[in-house]
C-alpha cells in the first residue's frame, strides 16, 4: 500500500497542448462510431444497457439473468447466471462460418521463419491440446503456468486452458527462474508449458533451463510440456518433460468447451504492486471478453477482415487482450512476431507491416522512441499503404513521439489511439476512438460506459489543469475480480485509498476540454520500457546480495525506455566498495529478476532518507537525483 510520504506531490500544474488533430471526413464516414460525442453521451446515460448490448456480440450457452450485481462490493459480478467460455468465443464459434478459412495467426520469427494458421487449423490444434491435457488430468479450476516466447503455441496453450476452464498463468519469458518459481507457487500450478529456447537479437535464450531451475523450488508441477522452437539441446527429464508434439500426437481434433459460469475465473496474470510480492490479477470468462471485444472493435475500428499487429508480448495483459483474445474474439488475423523489431536492420518492423498488409499497428512509446533514434528515413522507405489505425500503450507517450509516429508511420493519415489501461482493467479504458479529435500526448476521454475522474485524497474533483489521482467511478465487465489467494489485498489496494472508487495508482490531470493527460504512477511501480516492475521487488533483490544491507530504488527518466532503475545501496561493514562489486551486484539482480530489470546505475551511500517509522523515502531520493524541490519533508528523520 503506498504511504502518504511516498506519493508524488500533487500540487504541480501541468502543461497541455491544445492543438487538435481533427479526424478526416473519410475516417468519420468509415468509422464504426461516427459520432463520438453522441456515443459517449448515450453510453453515459445508461452504462449497463451499453454493456448488455456489447455482451450480445458474444455467444452464450445460457443467457444471463442479471447484468450487474453489487451486493458483495467490491466483489462485483457481471452477467450473473450466464454460461459461456472464453475460448469458445475466441475460436469455436467461428468454425462453420465463413471465418473458419481466414487466417487466425500469422507468425514470423527474427530469422524469417513463417507459419500461418487458419481458424479451422487453430481450432484443431487447440482441441488436440485440450484432449491431451484432459487425458493428463487437467480440469476446470486447475492452474497451468505458461513460460513461452511469442509463438503460436502460446496462443494454443492459453486457448486450450480456457476451453477446459483451467486458469492459465502466463509468466513473461523475460522473468527469471526465481520470479517464475514465486508465481508458480502462488498459483500452485500443476503443469507448465515452455519452449527449448527463444530468439532474441540473433541469440538463443535458453528458456527450458530457467524452467528447470524454477521447478526445483516448487512442489506442484507434475508435467513440463516443451515446444521444440529452435532445436537447441535441452536437459530432458523423462519423468517430467514431454515434447509438445508428442503430447498432442494422435489426439482427436474435436473437443467440447467447458460450460463456464460468467463469473468463473479464466486466468490469473501476475503484476507488480507496491510490495515485493506480485499480485495475481484474476479475470473471468464472461465480462472479460465483453470488454475486450467491444474495445478492439471500436478503438481500432475493425470491419472484420483486418490484419492486426500488437507488438507486445503475450506475457503481459496487452498481449492477452490484444494479441490473442481480442483479435480472435473479433474473428480477424493477428500477427505474432518473435524477436526484435530492429533485426537485422532498423526497418524490420516496417517490413513486417508491409509484408503482411497490417491494418492496425498497436505498439508502445518505448519502441516508437527507439525507432525515432534510428531516424525517419527507415519508415520513409516503406509506404505501408495498408495501415489504417495506430495505437500506443503502456506508458505516457510524449508529444514528440506521438507526432513522429503520426507523421512517419501513419503518413499523417492514420489516427493514433493512445490507450490508457492496466492489467487490472483488462481492456482499454481512457482512449480516443478514430472519430475523436486528437491531441498529441493525451489519451483523450474515457471509453463509452466508463466514468473516470481526477480527484484528491478525499475523493474531491480537482480543478482543471491540476494533477490528482486517476480513479474510475463506476464498474465495467472486464474489471479485475480479485487478487488470487488474497481478497483482502484486492480491497486494500483498489477500493480503500479513495472511498467508493477504483484507485488506479496513476496521476493525471484533465484539461478544459475534458481530455485526460496521464502523468505516471503515484506509487512505487516503475515502467521500464513499458514493463511493469515494483521498486520493492527490485530492492528486495538487491538486499538478497550478501554485500548489501539496505537498498532504495527509484525510476529515473530515460529518453528511450521511459524509465530505468537507479539504486542507492548501503553495504555491510565488511564489503569494500568498488566498481567490480557494483557490476557483481547488478549481475546478481539481473539474474534474480530477469532482463526486465534494466539497471542504469548503482550508488553506494552511507544513509538512506527515512521516515520515523523506518520507511525509505524514495520521493526524496528521486527529487535529489533529478534536482527537484524536496516537497514536504516533515516526516523525514
Ligand atoms: C501505464 C498495461 C500513460 C499506467 C496496459 C498504468 C499508461 C500502467 C498508458 C499499467 C498510456 C498504460 N498512457 N500511461 N496510454 N497505458 N500506462 O498493468 O501507469 O502493465 O497504470 O498494463 O501502465 O501497466 P500494465
């Protein structure tokens, strides 16, 4: 829980730009939602009706009896009594329609290997996996861990779990064995999916050995299913390991989807919070796809035949909602690319867009800034006529990056959808639609049916232009249901900071036109290259090095990665400060947390600024580091 002294001062007055990028006549004419303001107004009149209509886009085995139930708030329920299945909606229902022969997945890896699956082919593969998993005893309610690269088999594994009603817990393959073990243990996962290795910048990352290391520290894993991805040798443990292809060999290509209650959990996805223990965010079979399908259709203006490329990794919520479930729920084609966007040359990303006629490109500011560094000549070499809509997610996009993206990638014709949302929200929450007037660097207004606001600690609206806490005033179908194994933490983190509203942990301000400008986190969560990581997690990893007794970690601005980590460390009496020791400690943390922890600098100090109760005041460290005013230091000892 963030404490008062750790929060950013909320008195700053921010600057916004009022230049409007008006939608073209053509865009308005073609848009699924041509009248932006009217649609917002209509949805605001009756959000429940709005979501009921959205839910009709899915297939229900049994219709719901009650749209929304807040009797046990904040454990809200949606579509109560309804029966459905997330994977059935993403896959099965398209089979037997004209969608079945359409490409569901286009895959390419860094070396240029290509694979394509139609909906029908994907359906068969998933069914084989469902049958194999069921044969192995995986059933409704079980948890299955997934630690894989961005390859078609990760989509298959996720869909197969959802079809059975087992919860998948995908762990980003840039996390370390320790982080993976912690997540397996919290979820008590029975089975894990992985691959021999993954391609990254021409190198092979050995994933299987990370899994081997992790499961030494767990008791629940009974099977390791390994995709032969790049044929590098692995240590094969006959008792535990099975090759993916052998696992599904000979299995029937038909399988029935489990009839799930709308409120049955579909998956858990761990994300960083303010303590060193990650939170298992739980999403459900009914509401989650309602929110994801409605947002992907409207924000990215889908007509039904798009090629959609979200460059995130399936290991994050962006990948869950907009690489896998969103595009498949909508029956369009999703692109999975395994590797770096600048390999072998900085225009690989634009080449992929052209090669597959990508219509929607959804990426992160950190990637846009990395491409800006290479120069506009690279996107200028590619006309990319198929592109219609651009998206951005994961961190605030600075106006310069927005304009560059709009001008050189979208050639001035493609609206940029800056989508603000979180693992907890499941879907885009504050975002323009293509028919909205845009401002570079603003996520625009809340999606229809969502009521967001900027308030002070007491929940009072702050004046226009003044920073405050970003909160959501109402509920929505794809919202987090609980924290796995920890309902108290769910209540405390999201529903106790400001009374009666969902606390996002972000700081924002609204301008005179009601546009939201997101400023970053108020708590101790960092966004390093768009990846969410907690300062407490990083600190506890530093302290696990024998030479370190105390650590204070802050995020410092980085022109490409958004934020990188700086650590202030107190060494134990025996340790001798040296550059070698710094390197050794950084290595230790990278090994401990995985490559997500990008550490820019380590500084050895004698003291750390603390409150009387002994809490490290990261705010003070940060202000000093950046040469900013210290703010309220009354609690500083
Ligand atoms: C940040 C990622 C500004 C924000 C989908 C949020 C953003 C956190 C934006 C959630 C955006 C995400 N503008 N900030 N468009 N999108 N964020 O859970 O701080 O990995 O709270 O979900 O990312 O990160 P998460």
